[in-house]
């Protein structure tokens, strides 16, 4: 599509070792149509995922964050989104989903938050869990779950709207997959 506008998508996860969420992000970054999308990635540190993305020519910004409620990180993420003119943020894992949701609200950007784990229950070691879940479920445009069995807990225990939840299984090979731009 010569002359067509490319959409700027920011992919973000809080971890960069070898794991399921990291593999999904790598697959998205390398297989989304480069003729339609400019893909940018934010990570907290340089590890396996950073190396893989660079090998594939995907731009990566390292923005360190070491604590919960890291306001400096959010400020830096906002600056980076403005710099790359992000039009969508797609985050992976709970902490990244929180920061992406807050950033999306400030910049009025749609956020897709992907939950790779079962619903985190109140009483777990996550500080301010109820507030964090509230912000993610209210500020994200869509929430992707990586398995259907997770949906019941997110709806019943987390009070997530079933209309916002979608299941996209881990391990889907995206090569030769039709465009899903209209579903974003």
C-alpha cells in the first residue's frame, strides 16, 4: 500500500528474559506487517528479549524501573510515546499493564493490556492490588487473556467487563495471518 499511513504501535513488557509473555511480544513485534505498522518496544532492562528484537531490526527503548508506583518511569514512558507518536500501546504482564493504562489515559491513547497469568487475588504480595486492577480494567480499551479458563476469575473476582475481555492463545504463529487492524 504505497502512500498509506503507518500506525505507530508501542509494545511494552516489564520483563525481558525468556518466557511466554516475552515470546508473544517478540512474535508480535516481528510478525505484524511492517507495511502497516511502525513497531517500537519499551523494556526495563536489556536481556534476551532486547537482543532478539535488535536482531530483527525492531527499535527498543530501555527505560529502567525498579519499584512499584514509579512515577519517573511513567513520565519517561509518556515522553517516549510522544517522541514516537504512538497511536496504540499494547502491554504485557500486570505491572506493565498498569503503567500502560495510566500512560494511555494521560495521552488519550488506546491501550490493549494482555494478562498472561491467572487473576491475582486480594491478599497476595502485590501492593494496592485492588486499585491497580481497577485502573487497568477502567483505563484499558481491551484486555487480552491468554486462555479461556481465565475469563471467569477476571469477571467474577476482578470485576472486569466481559465485553472488554478477549482470548488470544499463547503460541499462535502469526506468519500469513490476515490483518487484524480493524479489531484494534
